[in-house]
C-alpha cells in the first residue's frame, strides 16, 4: 500500500535527495512538501525546494513555507556543508514551481486532520514546524499515522560531540515532538552514517545518463567535497533519504524501542538525544530508534528512484 507522507525539510543536499527518493519510489506518495529554516535561512531552503521540484517535474504536490526561526533560540545554519548560495554543485534554472500562500504549519494540520490515520510526517530538518503544528492543533498527535524523522543520535553528534544538527538547532521543538505521545521513529546519525555516497554509488547514478542523474551527481559531488573538508570523510553521509527509506521499505532499517529525552539545559550537551534502551518498568518508551540500515538495499532503492523520475529538458 502507498504511504502518504508530508516531507518537512530544509534543503540542503541530502534533503534534496529525500525529495527525489520520495518522488521516485512507488511505495510513498508526497502529500505535501514543507520547508523550515535549518541548513540555511527559510528563504534559501524554500528556494531550494522550488528548484528541486522544478528539476524533477514535481508540479502536483503542494509546497508550503514554514517557520523562519527556532521556537526559542536564534537560528544556527550549516552553510559550511551545503554552500553559501544554497544547493551548490548544480547550475539551477529559474524555478517554475511556486509555494502556495498557506503557511506550512496550517497545511500540515489541515492534511493530517482531513485524513485520520493516513498521513506519515517525515521531518528532515529542525522540528520547528512540527512542534508548532502540535501546539496549535494537539489532536494531530492522534490523527497522524506516524512520525519518522531524521535527527538525533545515541552514540555521537555532528554539530557538537553530543548533538545532531536538526535537534541541536531547535531542541525545544524536538522535545515537544518526542514527548507528544504519537508513534515516532528516530532515524539518527547512528543509521545515517552507514548510508554513504561512495564513488561506486555516484558512478551508478551517472550511468543512468539523464539530466536529473547528472544534477544529482553534481550535488552529491559538492556535498562530498564539503564533508571531506570538514570531517575528513571520503564518502559523504546522505542522511535524510534514510527516513524516507524507512517509510518505503521498513525492513531496510532495524529499530529498537527506547525512551528518548532531549537535553535542553546542558552546557556541552544542548540538543543531545539521551536514549534509554533499558526496558525497565520505570522507563516508558516513546520512540523506535534506528540502529542500522542495509546500505546496499538503500542505494538500490535510491538509484532506482532517480531512474524512474522523468527528466525535463529545460530544468
Ligand atoms: C547538517 C546536516 C548535514 C550535515 C551536517 N554536517 C550538518 C543536515 C542534513 O540535512 C540532515 O538533515 C541533518 N542536518 C544531519 O545532521
Ligand atoms: Ca535536512
């Protein structure tokens, strides 16, 4: 059965890959794409989402812009990874896909309330829009099918030794999302650090021979060079499509039940996702936590998805 998702993202190279994986995978259907500030400011994440939708011919999915700043704290971006002018690595045409006038938070509430038990939320950026939607319409907690987010980690961070970027940027929002009492799966760095775009993966995508494939190789090449420069990793971690893969093909990602708390007060641990796998009577689980991904199966899924999206000559 096709799973209808709202992809709430901050493109960002790997967010772009999440949009493309969702578009090209028959097991999932994009009900909406919403944007949030994170990797860049909201104007750039929204422009980038419009660019990706234009490139991939995604003209039949509502695209809405959301929150421009975290709930409490000033915005922190990740331009050192994604480049200063947005989604670098490809020369973008002027996008012809536009945002709708509705705010992302309103669109999320509207779609979830209209289809009880149907919509899966897939956040791949800071959780500001999702927390705002919960605050404004708490009943969405009972109406979503589930939340499958890219964020957090139980072994290490990336933006700090303790914290993963998406949770670090808006930890108050993440805390609200983790404690909302809805079915939630955390696909954190522990999983996504296994999904690396190796030279072999790039060659397979390039071999598809389409304009879209060339754009993907360009973007992933830029992203690889930045991660090499910043972290010394030869093959970049492609985080966000792992959450889409978990929705499309749950058997590709192993998960364990746990209690996750978001650190809000620590001096060195802001945004850490403190994950308790000890299933004791006093511990109430609030999440399924991803522990590994079948990276071979994941990249097969990704390459097939890129191959399925028709190329637009003018994009
Ligand atoms: C932030 C990201 C990726 C790499 C770094 N170094 C920083 C973004 C990705 O878009 C992903 O959603 C998440 N944040 C990974 O931490
Ligand atoms: Ca992201």
